[in-house]
């Protein structure tokens, strides 16, 4: 074999070896992908995967805490949304900050005063249990627990559509010191000293005092200062003026016009600023109370409320809806599907069962839930909620669409089968139309249904149903009698 032939042979072997290697690598990747898909499928079919338990405590101080339950990482989720739980002790402040995510607040218990920069003005709202309020991403806000001796509990949605990262959210604290650190601390001290027209010493003192965390006490005994005096001003007066508090907590000047400049002057202890400028009273959208809303549906077995962008326009900016459901003991929200949105639910009171169904008709989850549990239901998936027989079952939640939700019910007197009522439906179940009529006529209630144990007798309806069943039974018996006569005639002939 000559050198050329040997060289060609080596080249062929190299090419074949490379091709084999590529094929083996492709096969390995294909096998890895197959195992990954099987793992995802096993995860998808986990009975507990629709309960959200990935809770992370993002803030914790003596004055309060905030926990966030992260949205599941799933291909079947149309829009990720985290659920936040804020708890604040009496006379506490969530210090001024802005977020990279918008929030929709729901006051579960207590009273809160929210201050928000809205169109370059301070908008302030005092809210009570049941109130809903939106805080846009990037807007500076603070919250104060103003309930007398009452712990504040807030549930909020955390919309990640404007977020900087996949994590929970990013807080940019306007006020702060060593903990939390103010965003001001990131600037050069010469820049800050010039910007605020203060000395380096005063600047360092201000930016190092706060060590209590993002949620701090503001009572006279635990944290005297500007916010303690601020809370003592009546609601009607606070939009027009605020006491100018000096370093010792004393009011420096009576009825001084309020502005963000004056407030910053009070915090920074500098009283030699321009005192002539005033800010207008801010006018943001008001809060909306779910408990004051007339139920969208109500009967003897419970009620439900849904809030969309047409009734509360701020929801349209986030594209998120809100709902609240209360079921009496033993009742159920009829099996239904949401064709336009996924749903997140938080159990507020009582215990119950959540049943969710896969598209192939198998059970996805059939799990008991109790107060504090968080669940989610993907768009298109059939589901129902059932209250335990021990007491009422109340749950609140968010939907991933702010448009009017039109759930399609699979059972009850207003189910889609009543709308579709036709021979085609009977054929689909392989039953007679009479059997279909009996099935659809058995349930008199709509939307929220009683269990058999708690359903009261419907005397007139029951009489009508029994008469109808008797009539149909007589017709069937007459048909059977005619069939027997025809069989007799066929065999033995007519007399």
C-alpha cells in the first residue's frame, strides 16, 4: 500500500470515527432528554404539585416579617406570580422603598396607612380588612400599622413581569442606614453632601443610624422621632401639614406646610431649607373593599365575589383579577374550568378539599387544605373546592387576567351540559336522552352546591320529579308490555 492509499485510509477512519462519536453524543443527548422529560412528567403528576409550599422569609425583624411563596416553574403556567404575606406589629412602619415588581395588596386583618408617590405627589390611603390596593413597580411607598393594638396581616400578589431577576423581587430602600442600607449610600459622599447641602459628618450620621431593619417600631417608647410624631397627626390634617421634628423628637415649628422637602429636612435634621414650597395633595385611585361588594353569586350554601378591571381600574394595569369565596359547611363550588386565566388561592378560614383534574380525565390533586395553605390551578384544568362538614371554608385569591372571568361549570343547573343539551351529548355518553334528562334535572342548585347530607328537601320540585319519574316508569312498563304482546303474537299467533 502506497503512502497515498495509507493517507486516504487514515482520513476515512478519522471521518468515520468522528461520525460515530457524533452519533453516540447525539444518542446520549437524546437519552438524557428522554429521562429529563420522564422526570418532568413524574413531577407534573405529583399529587401535591398544585400546593405551593416554597416559602421564603425575605424580611424578618422584631416589628414584623414578610414571607414570599414563589410561583411554580411549570410549562403549563401561563403567567408566574409570587404570593407575599406581610405581618406587622402594632405601631410599626415598613420603611419607604420601591420594588421592581408591582403589588396588589389585600388587607386580611387590621388597619394600614399606605403612602405612595403617585404622579409626583404623595397619595395616602387608610385601609381596613377586605380592602384591595395596587402599588405599581418603581413607585416609592411606605406602610404604617395604625390599628390600635392590632397586628396587621396583608396578602399580596407579586407580579414578576417587570422584575430584574427570576428571584422573588428587589427592594430599593429610600430610607435606611446600616440595615436596611439606603440606596443613597451607594453614591460618593461628595456627591451626597453637595446634593443635600450638608456636611460630611451630618451625612455619615444620618446614613448610619438605622439598624432595626425594613420594618421598624415607631412608638414613643421604642423608636422616638419623626415617624412617631407623624402618626399622631389626624388623617385629615396630614395631607396639608406635618410637624417638623428635630433630632430630639420635639416639634420645631407649628403648622409648618408639608412637603417631601420638609419631610426630608426633618429626617436629615436640617431646618435651614426653603420653607415656602408646598406639594399638592396626591390623588391616586382609592382602595376597593371586597367585603362591601355585593356578591356576584349568593345562595344558602355560600357566596362568591370577583373583582375585575371594569370595577376597579388599577387591576387593568397589572392584568390581575381578585376573588373571594365563602362556602358553608359541607357545600362545594361546582366543578368548573377557567378558560381565560390560571388561579392562585389562599385559604383564609376553615378546612376543605381541593380537587383538580388532568386533561386526560385523571385526578391531578385531591388534597385537604387548611388556613394559610396556598394552591394554584392551571388555566383549562377542571377543579372544584369542597368545604369540610365542620365549618365554613373561606378562600381568597388572584387570577392571571383582569378581564371578567366567565367560568364554565361542569355540574349544576347552569352547567354547560344544559346549554349543550342535545342528542349529541346523550350519544357522547352512550345513554338515552331520557337518561340525560334525568341526570341534568336532578340538581336544582347552581354554582355553589350542597352535599346530600345538608341539602334541604325541595318539596314542590321533589313532587314534580317523582311524578315525572312515575310517568316515565309507566311509559317504560307500557313499552315492555307491548313488546311481550308482540313476542306472544309472533310465537303463537292472534286469537
